C-alpha cells in the first residue's frame, strides 16, 4: 500500500460490531493537489490506504493486503468535510469491511483481505 499519512482524527468510537472514526478531510491534505484541477476530490486509493492502516492497526495486523473485494465509490469526498469511517473485522478470514459515510450519504465501501500476519505487541 501507499502508506498515506492519516487525516486528522476527530473522534474514535469502539462499538460491538467494529470501530468508527470521525475524520476531518481538510483542504490542506496533500492528496487533493492535482486530483482534479477543476474540483479537488479525495482519491479512492487514499481512502483504501486509510482504511487499511486504521483497520490493521486496530485489529493487530500487518498492513499487508492480499485482495480487495466489492469496492464501491458512490460519492466524492471533497475538501473541507467530515466523514465517518467504520471498520468491522472478520477474524477467521482476516478481512476488514469498511464504509465511509456521513449520515445517509455513502461515499465508499468494500472489503480488505489481509495476509493474516499479526503484529507483535510492543511492551
């Protein structure tokens, strides 16, 4: 993966079925430069990278993607917005299911299959 720097995280909520982050998509993020000149939009590859990084870190995996499944990008994420990223974990299959949204508005979703290699806990 690309290893994009993460956006500002406003809040994190651990739920029964996963974890939810509220993210600030500030206009100053470097991913908007040149994508696109007429209307800056957050690239899908950046969205995938953020979901991979946050999900792998949260559930103790190395961020080693094996496969991407059922990817959908429904709406553009524009600079100056806030979005939620929810990630749930299927431990038996080493998969993360993610969705970017704000209320009823859906931006993108999919599944990330990881290698399953766990990170060692640091002391």
